[in-house]
């Protein structure tokens, strides 16, 4: 039977995977998938041949017992001796032993082959992930990749490890069994073949609809799970905003959607299962009736009818397996298409041989649009002097982050050029780019591994000394040394949980070790807990020391401390100059600054300002 | 088919796991009964096929076409009955499965909502989520298997009657031998289960390695280390492959044994039966019947094993579900209800000395903002979050059951002279909203999510959105207000998400709104616009803004400055800038502490 819980088993895997509307990563075409599968098989055709031969041998051996039983029936009917019955029983036992031994070696060889292919597919996929262009990584988000790396790899695993061997065995069994009936008596094949057209038609009807139906079903369970997870995760928010009834209504709506999806697949099965089940029994009834007719006319023996009936009955299990796995094969192929799709992502860098002459970072006449016609940056030019501190301020949507990404060499500009030492950033090999410029965001992922592993990412051969001094530079060596395992403390998923500021310090230590001469900070400290903000700012300023810095700033005091302030609005630079100059210019920046201070008469330097204010209180 | 979900999931029996499952079954007694009836018909119809084949062979041997035709028709009829009863059973039990699963999800959702803020402290999200996947599946599975399980028992009884009526010794051989074989195969399966567990563990580890790579991909592609991660993945992948091969080795022995053992049994039984037939103790047809039954019995026996397994799993799953449904909330309503303070009540905290009169927009600044945040938590009567384990505090910040609400330092905050602790939680939440930055943004239509508990108000919504300076967020979401907001606002930047939270809090329009650092992630330009908008949006309502941002503080009616947790200065932002150097230093961050 179809597994009753088909689809539901996948629901938990699908939890994270509601298909998103904006799929950026490609899916391989059917022809490419087949070609890839063929190539993979071709490299292992010898193993594949062995597997097929072993299974075929096992199936052949398995066809002996019904045939011999038929012989026994005929012999008993005609009168025979106990000794001949014993002999035939012995032959049956021998056939069984041969069958079991062949099955054992076939299953082992099949398992080895499946595991090997599976390992190749998943390793190639991860290499594809690790080679994704920077611009795609920045834009695609992780949802789609998470789905591919979890659900699709699992789906493929089930198909490769269980599905393919099961289908191979079943297909061999069905064809060889029909062959055995033909050998028994060719006439008796006819009733078996009668069912082929209707079974083919119903299966086709079902398989055309089933994958989409089950996908929708498992996605609907995913939504249900996600909603519940949200209710739990946001329980405090639910309480604060009194969202209880809303969340319950939401759960009911999700359940209704899930139920609709379940009812759809149930309706498909309502037509398909009885048809499939009938197709199993029809050959049996047909063989029996036709065989009886033939027997009455003396065209065949009672033993032949018996053997054919037993063969027809033996068709039920492999037919069931075959049809049961068909839709898995479809989902497995779809999963493989998504895994192979990564290979179709075009490279976004054209590394050349030119190397930067100096550390001068320049953008000239740069325009960029994510959607054609909607320029986020409009012909911006900016020269960053080595050692300079630049703060970019401006309202949301002004294009600050986009400019940051262009300056960090993540996106190539549509028009104009961003160069370092005269070389366009996207023509530098990635390894070289990393030594020059780094983009620092508020994101601070800790990888599963030791603290050392997490810091030496870009510099794998760094010694303990270098790691420790990087930690010391960001003011984190103290707490790391206090840990029982020091640098070897396992962190990240499954390891010791670090606080967010600690994780951010580790991320900063990575940068110290990677040692780029220019840093682009994008809201690097914007979401820091006020309890640790100052400490982290100290860590950050240690990292910035001696480097060129372009900071996309939220806080005006960052702008105030910078050598140059760039004010951006609507994709253009509207003001540029030192803080003091901009204040004197009395433009929008000056207005903002004065509102920030509540009093425009207050001098611009913090230290002076304090004394001054204090003095005024005193006076 | 019934309509799901049911409007009210009912009150479950939480006394024990079996009682809980019993309660679920009692909700759909007819469905489960029909499932059993169809399950029995389905299995018995299949069980009669070998007997019909045997009868047909006998009719053939006796050369009697009439009965033979009848027997063929019987096989056909049994096939039709199997198909019809099978699908009716399937439809019935799937509905029962879904009824139970959905009911459990409704119950857990309702309970999570009741527990509110307590829930996160008592259990992890993962644990509750595993209920909606694994445990629901387990309990549903136990209910689902009732149909097939009873069918298996019925089939076994039918086969026993048929075989014993033909030949007692042969019947006994088959009826005793088949279960013994099933048990034997079960024993052989045990080492396989162990290896499969190991395989699944490794598979899980490899999947988390992949997830880790994907989650940190920006970092990896930005800083480097791809080859090391590729090598590590490859190493783990090969380890999994080798374990997979060792599983395959065990499985291959088992696959062989699964053919050999029953096969030898069938052969032995058939051999004996053939001798019986030779001595005319049984007919030829009966010989065929015996042969067919020896292999048929594997089906009901496997079903019974599966049923036992599913019932055990269902029991465990039900246990985990009731343990969550039994949790009770922290903030219980006081037994003696205090008189509810009237409208326009003054908010007062005796410990810090903070007093906010009705209709005021008050800024709450602090030398250490964490103290002001804690005060906001006290006003909301939330158990204080654990202080972050900062450097050297040698303990892992593992999530898990922490201590309950700690002893309050002195008397708690009051509203109109009534201690907040004496108010029912519902009243408290209705009048005071403490809006923090960790507030969750739920997935769904943007306007509905902003409206929160209320209805989408076409007038109020644009006003709140513009007050929160969230216009560009609408542009960032395809479809704007009618577009889809992703869970946790994960497609948005920190600043965009923060402004949506602010808009939602403004739309909730509570009598008293406490905003904790509402602009910490937005740029100065936007902050200035929010400062203006907030003032307009909250006109005439009581608002407390916990912040050190001068742009916001400048637009408040009054600023309270907390030092060491108590109010040391009060006045307008401009006044305080002049009069308190500590204030000036705190809000402009001009100097290092």
C-alpha cells in the first residue's frame, strides 16, 4: 500500500522550507540532471553491472520454488513416491539458499554504490555552495540554500539508498516473474498483460498530480509548524500585544489550509489506490480463470496452472513497491535538480593578473541598480585616502549599504568603476581582495568548532601567538583564557553558548588576523545591547586602528569623530566634508546635528563640550 | 468527511498518556470504529484469497467447471472487496489521524498563548516544535494503526479457523511457526537498529555542518576558509558513507535472512503438506492453500509488530504533549482583586522615584541604560531577563529553565496608587504596553500584522506608519501593506524591523506605552522624523521612552535621568544638558565612561 503517512514524514524536514517567491538560485534542467546522473553512473558502470546481475540472479532463483511446487502438485495428482517429493523439496531449499546468498551480496553491492554516489552528490553540492559568488550570497538569503542542503539532500538520500535498489529489485522481479509465467505456459501471460494499459493510465494520472500535491501538503505542515514555533518564540509578544485570539485563529487557518492539502492528496489516493489494488488481483483472477479453461481443454497441466497462479500472486508485492516508490523517484529527481542547480550560477568575478599598486580606494561615476531602471546609486564618485576615516550618513533607502557593498567589491557597479590601487575590485582574485578590503556587518556567525577555528578562517596557518594577540587586540583574551579549554573551547552549534557581544568580539578578532587595510562598516554596532555597547566599541576601535575606514553610521557621534562625513540622499552624495565644515555650511547635516544636541551653540568636540557644559552649570 | 479544524478542541484529559489518547479517540468514536470495521474487512478479504485459490485448484482437479468458475469469481470479488475496504479504511484513519493531530496543535497553541511570557522560561521553542512534528505524528500514528492492527488480529483468527479445519497438525505448524519466525527476524533486526541509529546521528551531524556552512556563508565568502570547510564536510561525509556501507552490510545479511528463514519454513511446511497430500490426508487445493498461507501470514504479523511499536511511540509522544499542556503560568492573577484604577491614573515606581502623569510624553535616560530597561520590565511585570554572562562569568548561557521572577527590590510600580502586582494580568496588558526590541514580528500579511490584536484600520494605519517613519519598509516588501511579512522580519534590515515594531505598538494604542530604545537601529535622519511623529501619534496618551538618544529626548515633555537606578534629575532635554554634565555625557556619548 502507499504509506499512510506519505508526505507527513517529510513535513518535519520541510519545517524551514516554505517556498519563497523570490528564488534567486537556479534549478538544473531535466536534461542536465539526466546527463549528470548518467555521467555519475558511467564512472561506476562496473559496480552497477555487478549489482544488476546479482539482483537478477536472486530473482531467478526466487522463481524456482513456485514452479517446483507446481511440479509437486502435478506429480501428486498423477501419483508419485515420497522420495521424489523429498527430492523436489530439497531443490526448493537449495534454490532458496542460492537466492538468499545472491540477495545478500546484491544488497551490499547496491548499498556501497548508493552511498558512494550520494557522497559525491552532496560533497559536490557543498563545494558549489562554498563557491557561490559573493553577490549571490548577499542577495539570495539563506532560506533556499537551507532547504537545498537539508531537505533536498535527505530526499536524495532516501531515493538513492532505499528507492533505487527497491525499484531495481521490484522491476527485475516483475519482469522476470512474467517471464517465468511465459516459460511455464506462454498462454498464461495474456491475462497478466491485460492490466498493463489501465495500470499505466492510472499511474500516469496519479503521478502527474501527486508530486505537486505532496509538496503542497508538506509545505502546509511546514507552515503549521512555523506558526506554532512563532507563537512559542514570540510568546512574550503575544502576551504583551494580547495576540492570543489572533494566534489561535492563525493556527486554525493554517490547519484549514493543511486539511485542504491533505484532502487533495487523499482524493488522489482514493482513485489511485483501489485501481492499483485491483490491478494486483486482476492478473491472479485472470490467470486462474484462463488457466482453468486451458486445463479443461487439456492445453496445460494442473501444476502449470498452480505455478502461474502462485506467480501472479507473487506479483503483488513488487508491483506495490514499484508504484510506491515512483513518486519518491520524482521528488528525488527534483531534489537532484535543485542540488545541481548551483552549478548554473554564473561567476561574478573576472579575476585578472593586475595587482593593486597602492591602497587607494576609488569609486568613479558609479551607478548601480538591483532592478533595471531603479538606480539605487546615481553616478557617485568617491576617493578614499589611505588611512582616512569616512562616515556615510543619510536616511534609510539612500543607498548607503549599496555603496558599502560596491566599495567592498561584493557587487560590480553597472556603470563606472570601483578600484583599489588602480585595479577594479571585481577583477581581483577573491584571496587578494580579502587581504585588501573587508565588509563588517552586524552579523556574527559562530561556526561549530573551536574558538581558534573560528578566528583562523582566512588564515589557516596562524599560530596560537597570532590568535591570542588578535583576541587581546579586541579585548577578549581575558574571558577566553578563563575558559577551561581556552582557545580549544568548542563554540557554535552544539558547543558552548557565547553571549552576543562575545560572538561579536570573535568576529572582530577574525578581522584583526585577516588584516585588510580597509574596512567597510555597515551598521556594525547598530544592534548592540546597551549593556555591552561601550565595551564593544572599544574592541571595534582597536580593530579600526591604523586602517582606512568607511563607516555607514547611524549615530552622529561616529560621524563627528570621522575625518570626513558624506551625506547621502536618494542615491547621491549631497554633502561632503569634515564635520566642522559641514556645521559651518549650515546645511541639512548641521540642522540634524543641532537637533541632536538640542543646542547648536554647543561646540563640536565632545571633551570640550563636557567641560564647557559643566562650566556653564558652575557659572 | 468531517470539517477540520473543529471550532473548539475541548478540554483534554491530562491525567496520563493513555487517558489523553483515550480522550482523543473518544472525540471521534464513530470514525475510529469505522476504521476498525473497514480495517478488519480489508485484511480478512485478503486472508481469504489463498483459500479461494486452493478451492479453485481442487475444483480443477475434480474437473468441475461450475464450482471452478464460482471460485474464480470469488477471487475477483475478494480483490474488489480488498480494494474498496482498503480505501474506505484509509480515508477513515487518515481523517482520524488529522483530527487528533490538529486538535493537539490547537491545544498546544491555546496553551502557549495562555502561558505567554512564562513559556520561554519553562521550555525551549525546539521542544514545543517537536510536538507539532514528531509527537503529533506518534500519537496520530497510534490512532491510525487501530484500523490495521484490528484487521491483523481478525485476519489471524480467520486463517487459524481455515487451517485448523483442514488439518489440525498442519494448521498448528503454520500458526506456531509463523509468529516464531517473525520474532526471530525481530531479534535479528536489533543490531541493525543500532547501526541505523548511528547512521542517523552522523547524518544529523552532517546536516548541521551543512546548515552551519550555509548560515555563515557570508562570513566564509567574505573572510575565507572555504577549503577548510569543504575538507571538513568531505571528511564527515565519507565517515557517513562508511557507516552507511556498514548499515548496508547488516541490512544485506538481514535481507538474505528475510528470504531464507521464511522460505525454509514455507518449504518445510509445504514438504510436510505434500506428504499429507500424497496420502490423501489433504487435497491438492489445500496443499496450495497451506503454501500460500505460510507466506501470507507475514503481512498480519508485521502489521501487529508495527502496531505494538506505534502504540509505544504514541504513548511516549502523548506523555511529552501532556507535560507541556500541564505547565502553569508565572504571573497568576491575585486572589483578592484590587479595585481597578480609574482612567488617567498616574504611573509611579517607588524604588526609582519615576512618576509619569497621564497624557505625558516622558523620556527616561540613564547613565546605565540597562537599569532603565529593567524598570520597564518591572512595569510590565515580566520576570527580569537573565543578566548577560559577560566575560569571565564562567557559565554557559544555555537556554533552559531559569529561576522564576526574582524578589522585587522593594515595593513594585503602582498605577493610580494600586500596586501593579495586585492587578489581574489581563487588565495590566490591556492598559500598559511595554514594547521592546526583541518583540517578535510574526509572518503574515503586513497590514494584519501591524494591526496586531485589532482590525486593520485604514485611517490609523498610514498615520502610524508615517509616525514610525516606516514608508520605505512598505517599499521593501513586495505588495506593501498587502504584502507578506516574513517571520522575524528576516527579509528586512534591523532598522526596518524596528520601525515596524514601533508602528505596531502605536497602532495598539494602549493607555500607557513604554517604548524601550525604539530607535536604536535607525539612522539619525529617520530618528529625527520618528521623534516628531511619535509626539503627534501619542498626543494625549501616556508614553514613556527609554532611550539615551538626544534626538528623541529633545521632543519629550519631560526627561527623567536615572543614575544607579534612581531619578537624580528631571526637566527638559535642553535644561538637563545644561544642568547635568552626567546627563550630557550619557546622551551624547561624548566621553568614554
